[in-house]
């Protein structure tokens, strides 16, 4: 009721107490119950002042160290010239997928990278090999994702697409719908 009445500070406090009593149940409720939509759009929900918001974002992204998913990934991140702003990237494990971008029978992993929220998406083509025929790209960056800073992280959708001979990814949130073609 507090979230529906836009009493967000009180709603966060009640959710924090609920989380302490039942963490999984509280995070699942936040993810599925539409009554929390306005609360999750509040600018303070994902701030350091809101531990429940930070826990919810981590629940949605399920962040992992890049080396946990692929030992070669940290060096690929370095070669991709991603702007790190002094902070290490983690991989939004929930959104990792594979697609045959170059139509060569090799599944190409897509690693969405997060700092505090979805900040870039790294695509590693040709099974992680950086050769003449493959590429590592950062097709979406902070400027692309700025409109979605208040979007519910559990409602992000990342997929693969094609247009003619080009291959790329599609990112959808409540406020973003980008189809970026990144490799021929």
C-alpha cells in the first residue's frame, strides 16, 4: 500500500524488514508484483541509501566476475576499449546468451556487463577468438542506456537479431528499444 501511495521511503523500510525475514520471497515479490512498479521507478530506489534496491538489482543481474564465466573474458574486455570509469565490470549472468552471429557454426557469447547497473554489452564473436574474421564489440554504451536508468532490471530483455548480412543484438527495457547491428 505504501508503494501505491508513493510513500517510497516508508515502503523501502517495510521491504527491508520483510527481506530480513524472508530474502528470497521478498525479492521474488518485488520482481513479480505490479504494485511495486512506481517504487522501482523512484530515483532513490537503486541508490546506496536503499539497501533493498541494491539487493534487488543484484538479484536481477546475478552479477559474476568475468573470469568466473570465461577465463579469457578479462583480456577481451581490456581489448574492447570499454570505458571502466575506475570500476571493475561484472557480468549480468542472467542475460548471457549465445548466437551464431557470423553464421559459421560457432556460437558467439554475449556478455552484458554491469558496473552498478547495465552499463555496456560486450559481444565476443567467433567463440572468443579475436582474429581477422571475428570482432569484439561494445555496441551499446552508457549513452544508449541512459534512458533506462530507472527501468526495472528484472524486465530487461537481450536477444540476437539479423538484417541482411549484418548481425547484432537487441536490448529492450521499459524506456529503451535498440537494435544495434554490430558485425557483418
